[in-house]
C-alpha cells in the first residue's frame, strides 16, 4: 500500500507538458502534424475512421476529430517555428498569449481514441449530465452523457476550442460525476 502512495506522489511531482491548439488551413492537419514532428515538437492529432461511399466503391477513411486543429506541447520558446510551418494559420490565443489546454482534456481524448470503442466528432455541449467512467478502458474519464434510441455516448470536450468528440460506450460503465 505504501508503495502505491509513493508512486502516486512521485507522478504528482513530474510536471505534465502544457498543450496548445494550433489552427491549420482546411484539410492540412496531417501535413502540419508531420512538419511539426520533423521539427521536434510533440504533437497530438486525434483522428477517427469512417466509411466513405463513392458511386463505384466504399472505403474506410481517416478524418480529423477536430477539423482545422491539432495539439502541440511546449511551444512557449518556439512560437515562431510553429507559426512559420506551412499550413499553420496560428496558435489559439487569448489576449495575444497562447492559451494552454488542460492536460486532463487532452489525456481524456487520447484515451478515447486509443480505446476499443468507436469515436466520432460531436457537437460541443454546454449542458448535460456530467458523468465519470467507472469501468473499462476509460476508467476515471469525465464527460457528458448523451443518449439516443440506439446508443449511449460520452462526450469529451476541449472548452477552449468549443469542440467535442463522442465515444460510444456501455451505459452501465458510467456514474454521475461528483462536483469538483
């Protein structure tokens, strides 16, 4: 038991990277992600797969979960390198300063896209039931519960961008979240 508490304290002392949103030109997210990766930036470009129907065929394609955006860490001293990257429109800022995105929001989305559950873009919600996942690969993730006649989804949001993603899950795996 003491070892677990010590490990948790050790992890709490390690500063987590600050994430920032980079706004890209239309359908340039993948290109910008590759350019920034070659420049040594840690990036997060969440995607989802869907079936695209053409007149002669059907194909599974990958698309951005946040069209026009991707996420980059630690840009404070290298802002110029980011904005000079081909395809970058700018860094999402508030009052002229890059606005950090809470690490918990990035980690929740990272866990959702790596989970076995289907993930898709979802409209941003301001209200709804706040829930916490209590079992399965997304344990501990908070989000907004959305139900329709066929499925139950957990909506994960990046408040700064006003964008959300939804991941389908079993309604029995969530419980009402306690207010923070």
